């Protein structure tokens, strides 16, 4: 039912999205005395952890840093069961937080925001949703997630397929029965890997359609007992301080080890030691050269290739699963558990869609150039239109009615991923050109961004100001800095969602700021200390 409203309801801020950032945004802004209306397309909180309920979904950050820091009581009372919890546990945690801090009261669920139009005479946003409601808000907080707009490649004739097609980012709540089924999985990124390793023992047959093989690290996931939890909780304040001061927002950071000066044996032993931690520290807590120096990168690449190959029985299958077209860590490195062993099962087949591309869907499955592969269910683990997708799928219009989608089609622009010139009073989290967009333990960056945004809003109010917008100059300066730092890394050499190259027609550009969470945070703090110098305020 749509409603017709004559004069839109006025609120101080509209928050779009009820994931980690949106929930925290509601909490902080309400605490600052603002009237807040949240909107969420799902029927509950959780964001990523609401939508991605596919089998095997699990976090790759340690639970003790993948959480909120704002409440000592919450830190004390919540018990994580293991180092890398599965989706239901993180979803339960976010629901617990929502209940404890009455966050749901501010959020209208099952409601998708469709448009946000800046009214320059009123200096307010007019926000409308798919229920036909319109609101007027002084501030707009887009916490729509960086990996939330599913990418569903337009495979020819997919509508002919008589079976079920499911995108991992829209997994049905009631679950899926795989027993005896022929299952196709398209995609072998972090998501595909988790799905494949989890359902391989359950399915009748599985065909994996792989385009690019990824480097991986075997996950070490110990269960926590009371003693382990007590030890972690005792360190939580120190950990909170630490995560904001490391390169990637984790509690580990780059080390000064001179790997290249070591003997081959000592180097291998060092790599083995880092690898054995079973976490992303092998990648973003080892040595920075891995992302900057071709020679160092080649050493890591060779090491991981050997680790992968050793686990696969059939050398021809190993040839496909060992990455051959990019360097280690230049795309997101997934953690895995018995992923390669799945391919040693007789009922699991690997199809390289690089060698034999998908031609079309048929009634019975998928036809590649080598023939038809029968499927009852096809899982799209095909990722997301990252960074920009969730923002450009809303019709956002700034000054002079300029659409953000159109503006970004020319080239993405943001000031530190927080605001965009021409879009006053609009704040974003996990948006392009901040580390949050990819190179961060996401909750670290989201909380830092929300804290910065709520401090900024509090400053405006205390100063009797109503509007804030980055100047063109400060935006250009940040973009030039972002591009300069990006070019120093090896990441732009590789195609992935990091570069936007997973989406047809999207201009290739490193989405996330690779200068470090620590550096970024210092720049944000500096801006705040200088009372948002370079921003236009009125
Ligand atoms: P992704 O990394 O973008 O992977 C998508 C996969 O689909 C890739 O293998 C891609 O191949 C393939 N693909 C896309 N279009 C295709 C096409 N037309 N034909 C054939 N294959 C196609 O997406 P994701 O796996 O969902 O992961 C996205 C991000 O979410 C991760 O990088 C990570 O940051 C986050 N995530 C985190 C966790 C965790 O913490 N445990 C788990 C899951 C996801 P190409 O590689 O050749 O493009």
C-alpha cells in the first residue's frame, strides 16, 4: 500500500541501512540529541550478516576485533564461541546489540530508500522510499554497505533454466536442501570458496565454474573456552586502541623482518611460521613489501602456490586451482577450510570458464563451449558491485539535481570516502577512497567513520551551522593523494572488485584507500582538530 503525504515528516537525519555502520550511526546520532529515522530493506538488522546467510558464511576477522567497542557492558557480557564465528553468531550478536540499545525503535524495516534529492533552498534532503513515503532530513547518512549490491552477470537464457538460481548475497532464510542434488557454483572468491567447501559433503554432484583461481590461507579457528575469553576481554581496551593504529585495522601490523636477506631455508621457515597463524596476518600483518615490491610478492606467491598444489590429488585440477595470472594479495585473500580437499572428491568437478566459457543457460543447466553441465540448483557466488553499487542504485541528486550515478559514471569522486562535493550534508560509510571500502577490518573503520561523522554533526550544531560540504579543492587533493598511493602498490596490476573490474562498463579505479587505516584515521582526526578546514560550512 502506498501512502500519499502532503507535507513530509521532518527529521534531523535519515540513516539508510541497518548493518554494523547504520546501527552504530543510529545509536551515536540519537545520543547526540538528533531525531533519527532509519530505513532498512531487510526485515531485521545485520546488513551483510542478514543477507549473506549462505552455507559456510563466516568472518575472516578475529571475533574479538569484529565487534563494537562503545559499551564496556556489551564487551563484558558478549561471549564469542570461536576465533572466526559463522554467520548465525554474528547475526545474533548484532540482534543482541539492536535489542540492548533499542536501536530497532529508530528503524523502519522492509523499506527500501529509492531516492534522496537535495533541496538547496531548504538546505535539506527529501528522501523517498518504496512505500511511497517521503521525509525531509537535514542530514543523510548512507550506510548501505560496500559489498551489498549483488552482481548477477547477465548470462544468456538464464530464464530458460528450470532449476533454482540463488545469489549468495540473497540467500533464502528457510535454507536450501542439497541432498542428492546436482549443484553448480559460479564464482570462487571468498564467498564461493566458503560455499563450495561447506556443501561439497552434502550435494549429489557439484560443478564449480571458476574464472580466476585465488590464493588462500588455511583458517585456524580454535574454539574459545572461558579462560581464553577472559584473557581476550582483559585486553579489549588495549585492542580497541591498537586496531585504530595499524595498517589494516586488525590487532596485527606490518613487521620489519628483512625476508629477502634471509637464506632460503630461513625464509621458508619464516613464511611457514606466518602461514601457520591461519589468519589474514600472513597477508596484511607480515611485511609491507608483499603489496609494494614485485620480488617480495613473487616469494609469497610461490610459497602459497606450493601449499595449494600439495593438497590436490589430480595435477590437472591443481593446474587450474593454482593462481597463474596475478600476484599474491593483489586481490582479497580468502581463508579456507578443506577447500582443496573438496576437489579430491569424485562428485566434484572443476570447469575453467576461462578455457571453456559459459555460453548460455539451458533448461537443464549451463552450457559451456565444452558442452552442457546439468544442474538442479545454480549458486551465483558472483560478488557485488562494490563500493559504488549500493549508492548508485539509489537515485541520489545533489546540487543542481546532479545524479550521483551520472557523476560517478564519469569517475568516482569522494572526500575521504565521507562526503562528496556537490552533495551537502550527505555522509557515507564504507564508500570509495577510504580504507573501509576494502583494506580494513570493517568494524574498525565503520566505527571510526561514524564517530567522525557524529562529531562533525555535533560541531555544526554547537556552532550554529546547518550545512557542510567538502570544497572542490579539498576533494581534488584527496583524490590525487589516493591515486598517488594506489599507484605505489601492486594492486592496480590485477583485476578484481578492488578495481571495479568485475563489473562490465565500470571504470577501472582502486576503490579503497591503500594508505593505511592508521594514516587515514590521523587525517580524519586532523580535519576535526582544524574544524573541517577545506569544507564549506554555512
Ligand atoms: P568476488 O570476490 O567478487 O568473487 C566473485 C566470483 O565470481 C569470482 O570468482 C569471479 O571471477 C566470479 N565471477 C563473476 N562474474 C563472473 C562471470 N560472468 N563468469 C564467471 N565467473 C564470474 O565476490 P565474493 O566472493 O562474494 O567476495 C566479495 C568480498 O566479500 C570478498 O572479497 C570479501 O571482502 C567479502 N567476503 C568476506 C568473507 C569473509 O570475511 N569470510 C566471506 C565472503 C565475502 P573473477 O575472479 O574472474 O572475476
